[in-house]
């Protein structure tokens, strides 16, 4: 099973999460949608068998590391200025990461 962590459940994530959930049974994916607003994350996963919604504070380094470490692939749907810490943790922990944002100076580092 491949564990996918989607950080952020805002408006721009609905199509992405819908696609991941549609493909999850065929590819044996477990999708975790993490957001600081639990009800928004729950709205995105809709009690799907291959998904869970969790509360997540991206500024909490210990919590961020634990979530990243527990997953194989991270998709950061945060605002561009918030990707840096997530990306650094992913590199340090050997996790793949994708974002929907341009490459900022913080991401280059």
C-alpha cells in the first residue's frame, strides 16, 4: 500500500483529492488529507474507504515530521510561501514531494 499525504484541503484541492480517491482502490493507495480545519478535510474525503481526514498544524515541526514520516508521498497544497519546511522535511526523511506552486527561492534551498 502506498500512503499519500495531501497537506491542505482548500478549494484548489477538490479535483486532486477526487482523482486520488477515485484511483485509490485500483492502485492500493491510502490517502490522508491533513488540514488545520478538520471539517474541511472530512468534507473532501467523504468517508471514503481509502482515505482519512486529520487535523494538522504545519507550523508544528514535531507533528509535521510525524505525518511526513508515516507516508510515502507528500502533496503540499499549501500557499507557496509555506512549502519550504515541508520540502526540507521530505528531503531529510527520504519522502517524495509534489507541489502545485512555482519554485520559490525557499524551495531552491
